[in-house]
């Protein structure tokens, strides 16, 4: 299209070399601005030169086609419509620029929304990864905890298996292993005088005054350490703590439970007492027949000793998650 306009203008100005040069220069400049995206300062300068040359060419055309100043003025007035046209084109260019900016802003908003969604997706993925890592860490902590707990249980059972108790009037009967708890229980129970006071003070005096207790004292201490190890663990849920306390209790015989009962009371171990009451440690304490009351009672020296602990020690507590 531009080439046809250029050729027609050249035919009109066939006799004027000066006009041909102006026309060729003008259209060569237009060709340089077909790709506005690659426009640089050099191209802008060339455009300014072309406009300036076109402005000078206008005066040359006026001089060429007019004979007097009056005629030139009339000739110039003919370009008033062209001025209005270019003003309208300029205004249209402004409107077009606004529309372009509006489109670009809309694209930017769309892009920002996509970026926001991508960030939210990334955040959710990171949150999922964090949760997964926390689960893995929790599992690793539980594995370490169980390894230590089972190590303590093994250590306790090994200590029990090495127990030696010399019974009989002349200490000529050798009792070993877990059987020591039964023999100690029987001897301690047989030495208990029903005429003694049933107070905690009297029980403590008799318990500490029974020398064979020293045989099992270190085993009882290991059990206390295991119970504190479970109770004081920070990352275990309460439900899990109940399960591990039950696990410890399941490893013990009735006679071992008897010595834990009086060992805590007579040693003033308040922390262990609180653990026993919280987890219902004696909820499975075995019963024995009481001829005096004609009914089964807890396996204790005296039924009244049950009050040494509160009711929580004898009830299976409901675990709180």
C-alpha cells in the first residue's frame, strides 16, 4: 500500500528532482519504523529528522505551486482539514494507547492471580512436606523412646534373674530369680503382727526394719525409673503413656506389685505415688481372702492400707488424648 502511494507521488513530481528526494526520504523513514518493538534512540532521531524534512518540504511545495503570498495563504488553508485529520489521529492514538495499557493491566492482574495461586500451591506443598517431616520425626522419636524403654525392661529382667535370697533359719535355702519376690512376700507377711498399729508410720518402721528387702531394692528402683521415664516424656500423647505404663505393669508378678505398693509409701516417693494414682497402676492388684471380713480384699498387709493412695490408684483411668 505504501509503495503504491509512493509511486503515485513520484509520478506527480516527475519533473521536480527536489520533490522526489523528499518523498523517497520520507517513505524510507517509514520503512524503518514498521517494527516498533525494536525502536531505539537512533530510530527516534531518524523520525524527528523525517518530520522536520517533511515540514521543510511543505514550504518547497508551496513555493513550487504558488505564484504569490496571497495564493500561498489560500493554498495553506487547504491543509486545515489535514490538520484536523492528524489531530483526530493523534487523539485516536491516545485512546488506543489507553486501551493497550488497559489490556496490559488486565494481563498483569491475570498473571498476578496465577502467581498467587502458584504461591498458594507451593505453600500447601511446603505445609504438607512439613507435616510429613513432623510425622517422620515423631516416629523416629517414638522408635528411640521404645528402644530405651525396652532396654530398661531388659535391664530390669536381667537384674531380677540375678537375685539371690538366702532363706531359712540358718540361711541354708537359696532362692534365685523372680522366686525371691514370692519368698520375701511370704516371709514379710508371716512376720506381720496383726496386733501392730495399722498406721503408715508403723508400716514404714516394719518395712525398713526387714533386712531382706535390700535384696530387691535395686530392682524396685529400676521400675521407678521406668515409670518416670514414661511419665516425663514430652512428645508422647497421654494415650500412649497409659499404654506404656500398662506394658510395664504387665511384666510384673503379684508379689512385685506388693513391694511396689509398700516401697513407695515407706520411701516417701511422692513423684512415683502421683504417677501410680494418675495411671491407675494398682487397678489390677490381686485380691486375697480376708477371713476377718469374710470377703476378698486387695493383696495388702491390712485392708485399711488401701487409703495410703487415693482412689485413682485402683481405677483404670480414662486416657485423655
